């Protein structure tokens, strides 16, 4: 199985912040409104109370509320809990060999392009994925692609994937409500994995929130295995 460190590296490379700033043992991220993954601070090693306070101040200086992303870091977890930070959005990685997932799509049923077409941008906007997250996609390195599925002669789903060091990461998979529970998501995952395999990816992976039971069932049904986990900590008064 792909080790968690490789997954975190691929996640960062394929869904990158606008900038990174060193703050002692912490890395601060300037997300420019692109969501938690690109805005959270992460710790390498250990941190003192003063260093945690400096990271908080650094995030505020970027115009962001303090937010920390953690994985298997009990000391930082405890220190943040003592400072009033609660756990937010526990998430899981799922991964599988790309060759095990790949299934070539039928002609014109799964189209890919870069940059995204207007219809793809509209489907993402309808799902709450706006310009700031599209800017995150644009910062990802190649190979990258935006995908759109066509079913019953209609646009049925949209997704984004990029590859780093042999690991393809799927992001922003959204299915039009009228086409949910009809196999569209499964079809798209397998078709995007086929694209990734053709680009030389050995692994196909994604991150999903723990509470998204339907998506987790989909990925488990595709024989993707849980490969790691992480969560955020944020103060209750700072949550949207």
C-alpha cells in the first residue's frame, strides 16, 4: 500500500496553496479562499507553546483564521485542544493501484480538457466550488486534467485530477443531482483512473471527509483501501 507520507506529498502538489511560509517548525499556507487544505498550517517535528502562538499570529497576518492540519501528532493535538481548538472535518485517504481501477470510457461519454470548459466551471459553481478553488486547480503542475461525464445526452458530472511522482489524486468530483445513484461517479472514477494510468501513474488516490458515507461506500466498492487519515483543529468561534 502507498504510505501516508507519499499521499500527503501528492495532496499538496496536486491541490497547492498560493504560497507557503516557514514559521519555526510550522508551514503556513496562503490559501486565498481555496478551502481548508490550502489554508491550514502543518507541523514538522514538535512545537512549543510560543511557536504555536507565532503560527497563529502568522495565519492572522495572512488574513486567515488559525487552522491546523494534523495526522498522527498526539502532542500537537493535545496542545491545540488545551488552547480551545476543536476537531474539524476528519478525513480519510483512499488509494488503489491505477491499473486495478482503470476502465477505458465509452466514446464521448467522459471528456477531458485543460483549461476547464465553461460548462465544467458552471457545474462546479453549482456545487459550491467557485473561482478560488478553480485557481487551486490552475496552480497544480502537469499532468492535470478536468473531466466531464455525459449521460443521456446531458452533462452529468465533473472532476479534476493531477499527478505527482506516480500518484494521481482525484479532486472536486461532483455529480449533478439528477444523475446521482446511477453509477456516474463510479464510471467517472474508473475512467479518470484510465487517464491517469495512461499518463504513467502507478497509484490512484483521493481524500474524503469521514462523514461522507456515500462517497466512502463508492470507493470501498471499487476496492480502494483506506490508506491514511488526517483532521483539522480550529476554534469554534472561528468556524464558518
